[in-house]
C-alpha cells in the first residue's frame, strides 16, 4: 500500500481551504543559487510521496509532497524547483531525520522566480544520509496546456473539465516541488484525493487501492520504478476505453471521450504489435505492467510519452473508419510508434541533460519508421523517410541560425527552443546514416547493449558512441559522428567528372550563400549506371578524387551512363553535380532508371541549390519537366511542396510570368490526375490514396478550373449527405480548399457552408481539415476573417496554428492580423512552443528587406526567450527570399523558358 495512505486524513485537516500560513513570509532568496543552469547536487531525491487534491470545478489543486532525500554533503540548504505560480506554505515545510527522529522545522523559504527554484535554508546543518523533506503547496489548474491543467469537453450537451498533466520539458515544478531535471531519477508514489467517484483517474502505475467516501474517492497507485519528473502523469475525467493484452500479459488500453471508443481500435492494434516489435529489437521487454493511451481534447504537442500513461491529441490517436483519411491513419501509426519507442529511448534510458535531447527524439522518430515498416510493409515507409524527415532537417539546418544536435542548454527557459526539426528530424537522419555505415545487425545489437547497460539510468551521446565502437569494432565512430552532432549544418558535395575520375569537394551548405570552413567525415555511397555497382567510402578530407574507369568501361547504353551519389539518400548532405552529370541524371529520371528515393533526393537538392542561388530557376524548371510522368507518392509530395514555394517566389519576383508558371505546373500534375482520378479504386495502395488528395489540393491552389468546379460539385453533394461516396475523406481537404477559391467578400456562401460543417462535426481531424483550408482564399478580407475565426473560442488553442495556412495573396493581411492580435496571442498562449508557431508561418513567407526591418522593429521589445531562435530563423528566411527574388529578376532566360515549358 502507498505509504501516504497513513496520513491522508491528516492532510485533509491541514490543507482544506486556503493556506493558514501567515507567520513565515517568503524570505529573500539566497543569491548564491541565482542564475545557475543546474540544481546543486548536495541533496538528491530517492522517492516522492505525492498527494494531490484537485478541484476541477474551481480549477485549482492543493497537495503535500514528502520526498526521501539523500544528503550527500554538509549543508544547511535544500534547493529544488518550484514554479512562480506554485504557492508554498512555509509552515508546512520541514525535514525529518529517521535515524535520530529529529525534525528540522521552519526553515527560511525563498524563491528565485526567474529560475523557478525554491531555496530552503535550515537553521543548522542537515545530517548526511537519508531524510524526508515535506512541503505543502497550492496551485491553479491552468489553461495553458502545460503543468497541471484543465481540458474541456462536452458530455450530454454539458461542458465539463478534465485535469491533465504535461510536465515535459520542465513543468512538473508547476504541480509540485521537485528536482525537475532528467538526471534526478526517483521512484514515485502518487495518491489522488477526493476525486468525484464517477471520474476515471489514471497515473503512470496501476491502481493499488481505491477508497470510496460518498460521491468522492481516494485512489492510491503502485510505486513506480525510477524515472525523471517530466514523465510523471495524472489524468482525471470521463472516458470510455477499449483494451487488450500483449502475449506476455501487458494490459494496453486506449481511452477516449465517451462514445468514441471504437475510434481507438487502430491505435490499440498498432500499440500491441509495436510493443512486441520493440521487445524483440531491443532485446528488452516493456518494463511496466500496463500501458494506457489517452486522447486529450486540449493538448499542445502531438503526444507525450509519460511512462505507462501516454497522452495524445485526439487527431493523433483516434481513427474513424468512415471519416478519417489515409494520411490520418499513417499519422496515428507514426505517433503511437514514436511514443512507444520512448518507453525504451527516453523513459528506461534517459538523456542526462537536455543537451542530449536528440537521444530521445531522434531515436524515437527513427524507431517509429522501423515499427511502421514491420507492421505495414505495403506503406513503403522508408521511401517516405527522406521526404518527411531528412528533407525537413536539411531545410532548417541550411540556415546560418540553425544549431548543433548537441546544443548547450544553460537555462530551463531555453529548453523549448530545441524541441525542433534538428533534434527530431536531423537526429533521426544521422541515425539512419550511421546505421547504413555500420550495417543493420551491428547497429541493432549496439542499441540492445546500450539499453541494457544504461537501463533505469541516464546517458549522454558519448555513451552511445562507446557502445557502437565496441559492438561494431569501429574505433573512429565518435570521431565521425562528432562532426555531425557537435557542429551545426551539413555539407554539399560538389561533384565533377574529369577523365573518368570523380572529383568531390565538400563545403558547408547555406541558403544564404556563404560556405564557411566546416568539415565533416562523410560516409558516401555512389553507383554508376545501375544499383549493382554500389561503392561505399569514407570522405575525410575537404576534397578527394576517385578513379571510376573500371565502373564506366562496360557502359554503352546512354540510359546507364549516369552517376548517382548518396544512394537512396542515406547520407545527410546535398549533392551538386556538374552540368554533364546533371544532364545524364535527368535522362535517367525521364526513363525511370532511378529508384523512387533517388528521384526524390535529386529533386530536393536541385530546389535547395536554386534557393541558394547556385542553380538558376530556369535550370530548375527545365529539370522539373523530367518529372511530368511521375506517379510515386513521395516524389509527388515533394514536387507539390516545391511547386507551392516557387509559385510564391515568382509572384514576388516576376508576377508577369505567373500564368505561364501555373500552366506549366498544372501540366506536370495532370498525368497523375489521369492515373488516380477522384474516386478510390478497388485494391489501390495506401500511398495512391494519399497522393489523390495532395494532387487535387495543389491543383485547386493553382486555380485549375476543372478541379475547382468538380470539387465544389462534390462538396455540395456532401452538404446534402455527410456519408456520400462522392467526397471521400482522402479528397475532403482538396474540396475545402477548392471551395475557398470561389469565396469573396461579397459571396461567402462557401465559407459559411464550411463553418457549418466545422460546427456540426465532433471529429477533430475534420475540424483541422477545414481550419487548414479557410485562409487559402485569395480574398484578403476573407483571409482576415478566417484568421479571426482561428483565434476564436470555437477553435481549441492547439488547433489555431492550422488556420495560418494563408494564400500568397493573404500574406500582407496575415502580418497585419498578427500585429493587431499579438498581445491577445501572447496572453492566451504564454510562452513556449505554441507561441512560436504563430511566428514562423506568417513571418518567413516575405521576401523584402523592408519587410524584414518592419518585422524586426515590431518584435524588438516583444520577444520571449522561447521564440528567439524561431524569430531569427524566420528573419534569415526573409533575407534568403529577398536575395532569391533578385536573382530571379536577373534571370534573362526565364521568360522564354517558362513560356516553352507551359506550352509543351
């Protein structure tokens, strides 16, 4: 039984109502502890006994925590974390020594609010060894989706509250005083007091005992294994659930709002299969007796890997067989597999400090692909890895304002900034590169050894390299990988062919155009004419040459005269070919001689080189014509992204060419339309189903009349019958975007119809589809109205950013809207990731130095710590866009080339 059961009645007497403390006001904090990046280590927690008494109606809570602490050095101080908004009752604080039965009472209690630390100064030195620190506290169940917070839901027409925790990265301190750093692992005993008996109460561990007292209950949970504070979790609310068990007896449940239990079936299936796969891959079973997965209506992240109690946005856990799209299905599988990977990488073995966040997020991202490939081989998920992960990592890391994977974190306020593309996507990409270098079996064995060696403990990046060196017999692993994790950016390899010799030179790729003196140790692969001639090597110098005459000697077919570096895009770098090699690759693409991933990688590199002004837009567009017959999903997906970006930059640089550009792009996509059509086909692939929606959405944005008219017709049928087969979930986003292309300030019928659907549906995925379509309208006044709706009470806070997908015509009005509403946004979202998500999509779309100055001036005194890096990156993107615009304006061949391409 939980030790706290003995003192629950005492707790109720002491803390009912408001705090009784008046005699000991908070003293001035001890200045020695101010401004330190980490907590001192002269006192270390061993076990927390936490009693929480939440009041969901009044949106507040109170509690007592008793912490078994090991005093390891002579000290009169105990220093731990407590947020400014957590009220500490000074009279409740005392330290007891079980060996002498002595109680150290009434310490001076001080807070350093900027550092969120609580300084307890006792009148005499505390005895070394274990003692118990007890603290009473009170707090507010906030509406910021972090700490201990309130989420709302409707039940039988009545609005109700649920209580949820979100403690990562450093928000446990908002709920209870603690050592809120990942290295301070401890055990946790949690008790929930006086909860309405009809509510479901969940925590990391199974229920140990439950006591009923009228219409209230007290719930005691089993003691947890050692874990970090950011993984502690509590959820209280009304839920339905479905459950099943793994072959080794782990109970797995999916909790959802009442009436939505069936929407959890797919996630439950994925979880059961994924736990088994990870058990085999890591050679280590899941370490807790149960796994709960809960859909939360208000949730800032996609999901959170709390040990044994994983919380999700509804859109990332629930799947409706009739109204969810194929993309939604893949998203659910991706997020579930990612969070369950954390049960090993993150929870069982935890990074020592946030500098090594990528050990959590990079590995969880990469492992999710391993799991999806095992569960759904027909999805060809590794062909999507480059488009979803590596390409996005390369995009952000091509900025001068990027950061290393291993980034110094000197204050808790800086942590939110690094939950970004670098930690997740670049991290996953260099893992994939490393696996390709050492080989799959060696890599798997190394990870299994790493997990075993550091289970229930903490690790740093060097600990992983040490294991890989041993298991793979590769003594230079750390030297190789340090060049990728300790410095920002990545190389571009410039490749020339001269006298049957490949000349390769590396330099740092930057969109801003200045290559500095960085150098990497690069695992390179290349092949000539076919994939049987694969060559692997390690490039350790700035430039190297390779004799390939033997590879070229037997090639007579022009279709096989190509040379491709970075085969299957395993390496995290870009390649710039000389004109002769590029021409041969274009021929190979047109004749389908290259793999899907290689066609995708060449396209992505070409676009990046064009944005960096190392390839003219004329050359890029001419090269893109080779993709006219492309039908593979991942290549089409990347092609559509590029089309959208080029359309916007040309609108700024050469607006007189817009009609020709649109005509060319429409021509690139129409062969795919002819292949896929509007309606699902019997036995079609998962990837084809996803492509259909992407293609029609792109054509609607490009103004393709036939697409817009057909989509509107199908939408009208959907308005009359929500179950019509004419508007399959896979094409609904396309239809909604098409509807908005016809909306004007004088004719808002389409907008009003979409809002009607939004208000009637209870499916979160449908709401986000609609929300992401509204601002695609070309009418500025409608865009402003759509943005206002995104910030209204009808839209959940975490979903507002979906409404920022603004048409190119609406960029200026979106900036005006952001300025006019910034104070409201900042008040609503506070600090953190959600606030930063309002900045990038709007700010980074501009392309003039004047706008950059205007934006810089506006944010000059409005910047918060969590958004500094995002703002700098957005400003850099404006600079890059402005330089790109100038280059396009100076491209003398562009007009003629575009007209020819449009008329082909």
